[in-house]
C-alpha cells in the first residue's frame, strides 16, 4: 500500500486488506486480492480510465494495484509510464474525493505534473487544496518552488486547519532541500504557532524549530517565549518540552540556582491536564542530572500512572521508572508496592519491567520474597523477557552477595526448564559471573553447572562450562567430586565436547597432584577415541604431564601451557617454530619474542606491489626479530646482547618537508640504540656523509658510545643512521634528546643523473623526542587476567591512591595512565561506558629484564571532573612493583 509521510500524509482507502477465506480442505487461510498480481494485467485494466462513464470503484481498485506494484519495486518502461500517466490525468474530471486522493498519490509516484495540481491549489474544495499542496511539494524542485511560494505562504495562514497543516508539513519536507526559501516564511509560521487548531500549532512549532535549529540563541528565545503559556495543543506541548530539555542540556544550565525558568516549566507540565504531556515532562526530568528533591514530583506522577486502567500509561510509567532505577534506585523505592501489584499484570511486557525494576530497587530483606514471586512468573513469559529477568537477578546478587544461595538455586532451577540457547546462555553466563565475583559461591555454582551439563543439548554451553570448570575446579576444597561429571562427557558426548573434557581433565592433573594417577588412567582411555582431535589432545597432555615434552623451563610453564596463558603472540610463536631446526637442544618457548609490531621500514613491501603468484609466501617474522637480526649484523652493536624492545617510529620532521626523518628506539638491558630513518625528497640533490648530532644534556643517565653515519642518500631513497648510548643496566632511564641532521649537499643533473664533484656542507634541525618509561614496557596480553593475578605472588603487590586532577572525562584519564605505563589493556577494560562515574581497568605487560607485571586500576570522579585513582600492582619482582608506582607518581 502507499507509504505514509511523517506528520500525516495521504493514505488510500482501505481497499486491499487481507481477509480470511476457506480453502479446499475447509481450513481458513489469509487471502489478499493482491496475491499473484501481474503488471501486464493491471495495465490492461488501466484502460478503464478512458471510459466516458467512469466506474469510481473499479478505477480506485486499479490505482491501488498500480501503487502496490510500484511499492513492491516493480519497474515501468517509459512507454508504460507515459500511458499510465495520461490515463490517470483523465481522472481529474471525477468529483469523487476518494478517487481524487488516489490520483494525487499516483501522480506523486509516477511522474511530475504541475498544471493540474496548481489548479487544485486554488480550488474551492479544501480537501483538494490540502492534498494538492502535499503532493506538489514532494515533486517540485527549487526553481518551481519560488513560483508557488506565495500560494504556500497564504496556505500556512489559511483559516482551514487542514490546509494550513498540509502547508506546514510540506514546509518541513522542503526545508531539508531548500532551507533558504523556507526561512523566508518565518512570519507566517510564527502566526501558525499561535493558532487555536491543535495540529496546526504542532506542525507550526516543528517547522519554526527546524528553521532556527542552527541558531542556539534563536532556539533559546523561542523556547523562552513559548514556555510562558501560549501553547495549547498537547502535541505541541510535548514538542516544546523536548526542545526545552535540549536547550537546558546544551547550555548546561544548573537547576539548583535561583534563575531556572526552564526547569519550572517542566515541573509545571507535570500538572497538565493531558496525560501525554505529563509523561513527557516526567521522562525528561528523570533524564536530567537533578537533585532528589527535584526528581520527587516526576516519580510521584509516574507512581500514579502505575495504577492507571490504561495499559499504555502503565507501560510508559514502568519503563521510565526502570530506566531511573538503573542509576538512582533509591528514588524509586517508594513505588515498590505499586510495582509488586504489576507483577501479575496481564500485559507481560509491563510485568517483566515491573520485576526487573523491583530487582534493582529491592533491599536485602525482600530478596527471598521476590525470588518466590518470580518463580511463579517465569513460566508465563517468552525467552526474551526471561533473559531480561536473569540479567537483573545477576545484578541484584552482585549487589547483595550474601543472598547468593537463593539466587543460584533459582538460576539452577531455570536451567532445568525448557528454553532456547540464548536464554540458557544468559543463565550460564550469570552463574559464571557470580562464581567469579563471590568466592563463597564457587563450589555451589560449579555443582549446579556440572548437573546442567549432564543433560545439556547445546555443545557451545557444554564446552564453555568444561573450560570454566578446568580453571576453577582444581582450586576448590574437593576437586575429585567434579571428575565424574567431566569423564561422563568423554563417554557420552559428541567429539567437540569430548575434546573439551580431555583438556579439562589435563588441567586437574596439572594442578592437583593427588589426582594425577587417576587422570593418567582416564587420559589413556581417550587414546582409543574415534575422533582425531580427542586422541591428539590426550597424547599431548599425557606426554606433557609425564615430562616427555619440554614446554618450558619449569612446572609453571607447563601450567601456563595447559591454561592457555603463555603470553606469547601466535604470530611470533609460529615464526619461531618455522625457523627452529631440530637438534639436541629442545625448543625453548621463553626465547620467543613477546611483542608483535610492524616490520622495519626497509622490510615493508611497497604499497600497491604484489608478489609474483609463483613466489612462496615468506614465513612471518616479528618486528623485534627483524630488528635483532639487522642490529646484530652491525659490528658496533653485536655485543649488546638480546634486544628487548623496539618502539614505533617517531616522526622528527613535518610532512612534505625537504627531508623526512623518523627515529626508532631500540632498548637493550644496558644500551639504547637510536635508528634514524632518513629519506631525501629533493630530486636535484644528493646527500653524502649524513650524520645526526644528538644533544643528550637533558638525559643525564645516557652516555653516547658510538655512531654509524650514512655514506650516501640519493633522491627518493631511505637510509639509516645509528647512534648508541649506554645506560645503567635494567634501569628505566628517561630523558630528552635534541637532534641536528648534518650532511654534504651535491647538486644533481636530473637529465643525466650525475652529481657535482664539489659539495656544500649543510644542516637541518630535527624535532626533539624523549625516551620515556613506557619504552621499557612490552605490551603483552594475558588470556585470563584473573588466573594470572592469582598465580602472581601476593607479597609483590603494592597498592596506593593518586589524585589525577581535573580531566576532560574519565575516558581521557584512563587513556593517559595507559599511555604513561605503556601496558596492554585486558578484556576490553580500556573502554569506559558513557556517563560512567567510576571504572576499572586491567593492564598487563613485561618490564625490562623480562619481569611480568599486572596492574589493576580503579578510577572514580571525586568532584566536578576531578579524577581519583587506586593503583594495585603485582609482578615477579617486588622492586618493579615499586618502580611502577614511581612512574605513575612522576607522570
């Protein structure tokens, strides 16, 4: 059917609604007159438009079919469109209002026609005028608009509200493409805003705001003038409330000062006679940052709507209260009695919102009573509502951890009930979260999960639970109780779950020495499994636990391997394995580089160039390995030892200058090598004897020991200059370096490419740069931060609090601390939720000397943009934990 426009567009008569019809089996099926419709047949029927004795009903049906075909994406050829157009214009002779409305719609869809429409704009029939204005304004361009502008201005102030409203709606659409023309109608639109017709006032206000929306002062004046009581239309009043809250938000008005007319207007709207106005005002007040006293009137009117006989009012009120409860639960507690009565509401959407709101606002004493009521309620709602309830229960349990038993029992019972994958996954995720956050809930929660996988139909959930069980089960008081559940999965489940179960058994064998003999027996049985993956895993774990495969230097490396926390990027591990040559020396994973970066400048492939199709793909090499190979080939640096880290290039020149220079900082235990990558961008010059003079007077702990200049630098080529400094061993020395590029310039004949024999000495000032504490830290992620934190020695933990001063936002403070430390954010904690007032961030890395470091950051807003931070550090060396605090304190 024809599309409708915002603000009210034309709509065809209800001529093609589906209806029920009995088929050959005497069963009722839905039938539509448009089923099986064909374009050719409809075009044949359109000949009826030429009949001198017009059949109004038949013509209406044909136009409706044509509109249906157009809206279904059917295309018409030029000939077909022309025939239809001229046939439809014949229908202007009809005086039937319904048929005439369909003609307007058809003309708008098919082709531009103006003469008939402009004639109807001046018709004595108001309905013709209104429809003609709407259609004409949707098909004309800016040139024609100037010709009919006078008629549109007159229509805006027309006495008939239908005509005036049509002109205003047309103006809203025209303002998007021709804003300058519509701005000239401001006087007429202002007059329409004062109209007594509700719809005219509503559309007039919408258009006037659209005209002034780019001028904040004009919008503020408009809102200020209208809030004094000149708006009578409830729809316009709702629109004015939205504009008022927008002005308050943009101007950051403080509602606690004496001058607050806008907020007083919102508060007075709570006493309006129209329910929609009251709801809109209450909703906007709850979205603002107001005091509890200012919020109370809005909560009161919403509470009254909770007992309304109209479902739409109850739904709107409970949904608004639900949003308030997310941030200010105490403000909604007075509504708990009314919310409890809605738990039995026949509308399940209302009931679900009521329950989730109660779960956010309830106190510890009411938890058990709420859980009993919810148990009876869950069976009557769909899975999508159940998921909302489960998530609310998880939040409530984290709020009142002492009530974990009743909530875990509820979640466990829900697992046994019928439900789809998303619902069961939400429950499993909730139980896992509660186990992770509430230590006392671990053993009970694990048993509930074990019982669930005994009869779980979802492979993903079984594998997820087995993985979690392998991480947490060995650390419980009686790990042996879980072995039976795990082994049952090896016997009864599909190959994917069996493989997961084998990995879980191996984790128990690695962490619980008393269970190792029993685990060996179970793993040996898995060697006869029909699936390759299961057999391979069993073989690997048997040899690893038995010491036949060297995973690392100690037992900790074996545990890291089993728990997937090797902290080695897969690309680096693959590169090392490809280059490893079997010998008497076993492969040592501790020698694999732990940081992945882009390749050095000289090893990057030129953009747009592709390797030949027959060439073999080279093995991936990490940036550190490539730099190590390059530096060790230079005699001056061969004795510096193992390269710890290479920084990203730091630009020392602006873009499109004569010479492009950047520097890479190579960090060793006792040395720092600066690699200057220089590019000559002047075609007429050849640079020779290129050196960089480095002033390290502001870097007292560094002493220059050698440098390696560049002999020649032709046009469009890149060369490297090296300067090496000595520093205290494994000390994060910092400082500022000033740089001056010196060289001999020789002129080049571009036609022959020959350079002059004589040259001129010249120099070029480069930007300064710093070696900072973050340069001594590798960004190394951990797959499971909690396990890594617990495995770290608690004696190495250092905790302190810091004031970070005024910041633009909490996100800016988090980013600044991460950059100071140069560590890797874990588990996506670097992302700060919008409008959050507190945040926790987890970081991991490896400090120079191969010292593993983990950091927990807790941020909070202690005042207007004042950020406070709590820093907890654990590392393999307590001195490094102290050093991290020193870095933050000095940063």
